[in-house]
């Protein structure tokens, strides 16, 4: 194996893993988890998340490998430089790529992140409107509600087994296994 092949393999591996990371993030595929200190208590903010993620992480490592391999391959193939100079310049390119990714991650993305509190995502007490009729007994329907500035929908059952027509205003009494148990707004004391 010559150096050109080695640089290409490093570049192709880094790029493939970057693409896999991007696709799995958009598709919400969970191919394994690494939990490291980002599970703070109530009130933990963006600063906490920034401290939990090291500057040397999966994103910056993949950026380094991709830029290092790409620069090394191009220099090895199209320049007449000696191998040690190509290695040095490739490392510089790799570090530059990793620094760019670090800057975007820590200066642009992470400052806007925060840990959600239980109160912000709790379903009990949420006011909603029936969008899919809930039938008598164990019938299941759907409600639409607003939470954290977004409009959401979830499966719903009547808490007391009564029928609820479409458009009825309801309050979530409890939330179990992805189903909201609701009562009419008028019935809540």
C-alpha cells in the first residue's frame, strides 16, 4: 500500500462516517449512545452542555480524518512535494477542518441548546382539543394541544370512559404509554 492509497482510505472512511452520522441524525436512527454528563438537574443551561462535550469529540475527529485524508491524497497525487512535507500540510489541513467544526459546534449550535425540565414536557394539566372522536368505553381518539410553542397531537382516551366529540375542549389528567387520558374542561373543579 502506498501513501496515496492510505490517504484516500482515511479520507473515504472519514467522509463515509460523516455521511452516516448526518443520515442517522436526520432519520432519527439510534446506532448507539454515549451519555456523558449532559444530564444535569433542573435549570441546567447551555453552559452545562458546552462543558459536557469535549473539544475532541466524534464530530471534530471525523472532520480531522476527512480533511487530513483529502488533503494528503490530493497533495500526494498532484504535487511533487516530499512525503514528510505532505504529511505536515495534511495535518495542518486536518486540524483546520476540526477547528472549523469545533467553532460551528461550540460557538453557533451549543449556545442555543438547553436541558429541558420535567415541567416543560409534562403532559398532566395540558389543555387541548379533541381532533379525532373518542368513543365510549375504551375508545381511543386524538387530541391537539400546544406545548413549548409548538402544536402537537397525541392519542387520547376519556378518563371516565365517556364519549368525547370532535372539537371538545379537554384537559390531560394523566399520560401513560403514549396515551393521554383526558376529561372535559368543564368537568375539572
